[in-house]
C-alpha cells in the first residue's frame, strides 16, 4: 500500500511537502521504537497525515461537515486546520485504513487532543520535529526530549508552537491550549508517581 500512497501523494502535493511527509514517517517510526509503540501504525499515520494538506478550503469545509465535524469560529476562519481530520477521511475512503488508532493519530497531528494515545503523541511530535523543520537549538532540545519523555515533549512542543503563533498574531485553536495543559498534567502526574515510588523505596 505504501507505493500506492506515494504515487497518490506525488500527484497531489508538491515535492517539498512530500519530503516533509517522508520525514514525518521516519521520525514517527523512530519515536515509536523509542517508546515501544507499534512501528507499522506509526509509519502508516506518518505517511498519510497530510493527504488533504492541499485541498481547497471549501473542499475541506464540505468534507468535514459531511463527516459530522462541528465547526467552531476558528476552524471556519482557518479551514486549513481541517486538513488533519480530512486526511483521516481520505486514508479511510481512498486507502482502506480502518484502524481507529491510526486514524486518530492522523486527525490529531495538528492540534493534538487531550487524552490522545501515545501513537497520536508520536505523530504529533513527528510533524513538528522531523529533520526538515530545521536545526535550531530549540528544536534540537525538543527532539532529545521527545525520545525520553513523550508527554513532556508534547507540552514543550505546544509551548513552542504557541509562542510562534502569538508572535505572528495567528489564530490559536483552543484544542492546542487544551492539549498543552493535558500534556503538562500528565508529566506532573508521572513525576509525582516517580517521587512517591522513590520515597516508598527509601522508607521500606
């Protein structure tokens, strides 16, 4: 199926986007291995995450409504944000992908989602951290963290994205903020659990 997807992408996205997609696929695989996730699912979600990236705004809106997606003012004003949800629809209808965890990873790669699976976290991170995004000190740090603590990396990546959007005065979808807060809470919960386990061991 990979060859079929690549052929479809070659006809529907420019070469620069295809390079990004392949970078996301590879980075998602690396993160899946680092966090003991399903590598095949990570590769599939990474390869298909931007299927609808170059669909026209009206097509994105129409397909999202046909899927029953509720549109809020930010999505209506910035239909390109819908490409993640619509890419999942294309993956299902065009390529027969029915694995819900893979489809959710595709849907969540742009805005994230509180409570998303670790597979979704890996693809979310891969989209922002693949090699083609650059080699700034901030990205280098995020890449290192992403291989060590997936929730901390999601929170920090949201911070990075939010900072960029604030500086450039872009609209911010509430889900990005909710995802950031959820990831930070997950990290805090993990740290408290580790500290409690450490204390229990020391007093035993």
